[in-house]
């Protein structure tokens, strides 16, 4: 299974997936995303910039990832460590119906392979510091915590994780 670029028409489905996952997170006490936090126009702009990739099954969007060349909002104080040598992962989402099928792993491994092909040394991402499940998930896949950044609402405190591709 290989991710494909998202289309502008996917923006609404990406937002709907994110909102559904935000509601689920809230229902189990995870304070990460808020429903309505991102709108379709913003996602369409990000799609036009080539940032969103999706996994589909029978035309249905089942998982997504947003890939960036840089992330100065979260990583600016560590830019001197591997400046320009990292690919940044955001918006890794798997439809709850498909949980346990390894789609998140497929997307992470794809991003790591892409980073290697581009000659980058790291893949970096972040998650809410209070999200113990995702922190463990990423650590189990070789990501190392690289400190926290505290922002105001809606982000709060994020933990940054990095995987060396060496």
C-alpha cells in the first residue's frame, strides 16, 4: 500500500476525519485536537502545496499524513541540529474503523523512506505532551523525545520526537 497525493476534493474528508478523531480523543480523555480547529479551505491550501498524502481503499480515504520540509513553529530552537536535514510529519490519522491494520506504520515508513531518498537524516514530529498513547507509539517505532515546547491555546505543550535515519 503506497500513499497517493491528496486532491482538493479530499479536503472535506480530511477535515471530517480529523474532527471525528478529535471527538474520539476527547471521549477517552486525550486533549490533543478540537473539532472544528481546522477548516477545509486551509486543508485545500495545504493540499495545493503538496503536503497531504492519503491511503485509500475502494475510493474511501482511510488514513492521511501531512509532510512538510520544515516546521519552524515547533522546531525553530533545534534547527541548528540537522538544519534542512529533516522531514516533518503532521496530521497522521487513521480512520478508527481501520485501527490495528498498520496504516499508521505504512505512512510513517513511507515518510521515512521519502526522507532517505531526499538525503535527509531525520524525520521529526510532535504530539500533545499529555498524549501518552502516541508518545509510546512513536517511541516504539524508534522516535526519540527531543524536548517539549509550550504554546498558548489551542496547542498547549507539545513533545517533539525525532528519528535518526542513519
